[in-house]
């Protein structure tokens, strides 16, 4: 092994750990725990983010967390993030009011390969908050609807109260060019929709496995079952993409927290093609 | 053709003086807290002359030598990462400025480092951290600033420690490149000398102000003998050619349960490892000044916190955390950064309070693969 130091590894570069400033423009509540923030970046990028990517959002004096972009990539002056307020930082984030300043780094990570879906049946499977990082992909698909064959969104939540983006889902449901199927684990008496885990929707949906592509995001266990159901329906592992979650702190591959087998989720993910992580997905506590 | 000169003991002092004159912060081995550690060095008197350290699994003792060797010890608990990649590092501060926030970054060190006594394992460890922290798409500016001007005086090991296995990892004991000067301590006709290989223009330039003479063929041969003897007396051995495939193919091996019975998940191995680079950040605020800031500190994959995502830790068991550390170090590091993360320095063995031995764990998995287990049960 050589220890030689190459001069070009000592190159100058921007500090990837230094946040820039952003301002909250709008805040709305989606469910009892989930809020969506529209923020305005102080540095307007001329490159749209890729659906599936995430930003690091920080509250000064509290901390920083990775949050997926959940808005339309075509809208460049507003970055939309849908946040479940469960920890100290996410709770502080959703308490920010319009006009308040936060720290922003990103966007980071790999995204959904929307251009690979051209000419194919597209199956989008979301569990819970997993719909948030998939929504930018849905916007992209619907913006050029004619380029794809069927589009189906299969969405599962714990209860009807946990359904995100409800009004938008209802609007999509009225369209004839996207099928939206929603299921809940636990239903009150007045629920007339599907009951059961989201995987049951896969066997009911129809697509041509030879020409389909699937984007899956949700809790790891839900993704494993959804992928198994897609496999049973005949979809190849190479046609299935999933978004992994690990503890991401630096977002640039140098802090080590988001190890997932041989990869770093912030750098090599979060979106992976299933055949590339298949052998590590089932390993407990990896 | 390598360029050799010879320094006497007072030549080594002159080298330290010259580095100081050039405003380097001179760091080297010294005795503190009953161990050989790296700290600021004023003169030869600060170096551990006449001392060595005796090492085995979970065991470290300073022992007086029978001679006046200056570098006659294997590596201690410190590595150079504590200077290049500090344990605690303020990243930035923020303060309110009207409706906005002003962010200021922390300045790097005001003096370049001169490291005295860098062993081959640690030179490889620095090269590994270079690949991780400044060799990828994103560059860690604090590491870059510390690393950039560092002057490296390497030392070829005169003896191997009880937990050393650099020969197995192809990382030593003889330094090959990546240094400014490389010393080999030799004794000829009762005279202590340092055969010195010049490794860079900066090294050659510093020597202009240091008394020295051309090396004799006898001195060069004596130095070669030193590293050959060290290579032949490694305390540990580990087959490393197939270790990546071995570990990634045995993620559910029963040995992980066995080692978890002994592992205290204290994280000592990650603190003494010269390549472990993981960090966490912490934000804090000062109510009086209204300022807030972010500080980075070393993190260990042995803590529950390390893999925490909402709802719990990904790696809750000791089994999964030991497996994470060892498979990352020896296997997935190759996928992520293009080389093994292990340099065979043996610190993780010496400083493990229960003496867990990474070479023994690899051997146990190699000697009991699933196919062979099935065979035994037949």
C-alpha cells in the first residue's frame, strides 16, 4: 500500500459542514405530529434538486437533522420539507414561524431515477412519512404524464388520521391517469377504504412486470415486504428502488454514522436499486 | 535512488531546534501517565530515552531498557489523528444580526505540525485518513489545513510489539514513502546513530541547517538489518488477502455472539485506532451572549447513540456493534475508501480492557465457516 500524498488531495474547497441561511415562508400542519415547512434558500440554485434527495435543516443552538425534500423540484424558489416532530431538533423546526431563520445544507444523496421510468408502468409504494420523499417524483411523473404507461400510488398509513397531503391525494384520485390506493392498519367505523398493510395492495394492482419500475419508501420492514410482494408479482430486483434510512449527521460521507453494509447512506443512498443492497437488507441490525 | 545521510544524537537535537526555528509545532513521543504519548517536544530530554513499552492483549507496561535507545518502543495509545483530526473541534459560531444570523468559522492552527517518530503503521493510517477526509468528493477543511503543512520525521521500528501485525497488513515495519525524513536508530562501535533517508525537498532543505555526514554502506546495511529483524518478530499475524469476502460473507456467524459475550462496548478500540474517523456534532448556545455554535467530537460505533434514528438504535446489541466495527475496519472500508481501514498497529488489542484480539477473531471466523460447521455436525 502506498502512503504517497497526492498534492491534489490537498485542494481547496468549500466547507461542507457550514450551513447557509434559509427563511421559513409558510408552515402548515399535516397530521398531529407532522408539519410541512416551505423555506426560502438564501442562495438560489439554478439546478433543481433530484426527487428523493434530502437537506440538512438546523435550528441554531439546538441541532441539525436530515429531512427529505417533499415539494415540486420545478418550483425553484421554495424548498418544501415535511417533518415529523419526534426529537428535539424536529420539534424545534416545526415551531419556527414564517420569517424565522434556519440553517440549511444540501441537497444531498441519490434520487429516484424518474427518467428510467419513461415508457414503463410506474408503481410508487409509500408507508407513512415515506410518501414525503416520493412526492417530488410524483410531481415529475405527472408533469409529463404522457411519457409513462400506468402510474399507481399505493399508500399505507397506521390510521386515516395519519394520511399526509390528503387534499392532494383526493385531487389525484379524481384524475384518470393515476391510480391512488390507500390502506390503513387500523380503521375507525366510518372508514370505507382498504384495511391492512400496504403490501396487500401490490397483489391487487395490475402492471406488466416486464415493463414496470417501482419506487418504495417507508419503514424498513414495510419495504422488505413490499419488495417481496413486487418480486412475487414478477418484478425484477433491478426494477425496484428503495430509500434507506440511517443516522445521517454530516451528509457528506465523513462522519460514519450512516453505515449500511459496504455503503454510506448519505453518499451512496438514500435511494438504492434493490439488487445492489439485497444481500444486506435482511441482515438484522446491520 | 534513495538518498541517505547519518545523524548523531546531537544531530537529532539540531533537527528539533531547526524545526522549531522554522516555527513548526514540534510533537513527538514522551512519557506521561505511565505511557508513551505524543505531545509537544522541547528537546531530546523529552523523548522516552531508555524506555520501552511491553504490550499484549489488554496489557501495557512501561519497562526500562538495558540501553539508551530513543525510539526503542512500539506505538503507545496515542496516534497522530489527535492532532490532524482533533477529539473536539469547534466548527462554527452563529450570532443574531438583526433579522438574520451571522455565522463565523473557526480558524485552523496557527503553526504547522512537525511530527517526530511516525511509525510506518501510522504513516499508512495518515494516508487512510487522507483518503477518507480529503480524498473524496467533499473535503474536510479543518483536516486539510492541519495536514497541509505537516513535516513528518518517520522512524523505522527497531522492534515489534507484542500486538503488532503491520507485516500482515503490508503497512510496515519499514516506511516507504509519505515522509520528509525517515530515521533508523542503529548502534555502530557503541555509537548511537540515526541513518536518515531523505523523502522530500522539504526534508533536504531542513538538513541544510543540521550537522550530518553521508551514510556509509555499513550503516545502510545495519539499518536494513533492523527492519528485517522487526518484520520477523511480529507479535501477531493476520491473513489479510481474503478478509473482506470472509467477513461480508459471514455476517450471521455465531462467533459474533461469542465475542459479544466478552465485549464491553466501551469504545476504547475506536479511540486508540489511528484510522477510526467517526464524529458527531453537538450544538450549544450561550444564553448570556446569545451566540450558538456547533462542535464536532470523536464518536464511537460502540455507543447506542451512534446509530440512533427516531424510534431506537439500528444496532441495539453488542454483537451488532462489534460486527459493525470489525467489518467496517477490515471489509466495507475497502468498498467505501479503496483500502482496508486496518494498519496492524495492534492498539485495539493492547487497549481493549478484556483483551479482544482482532487477529484472533478473524482467525476464528476463517477456521469455522458455515460449510465447515455443517460438515462437523454430520
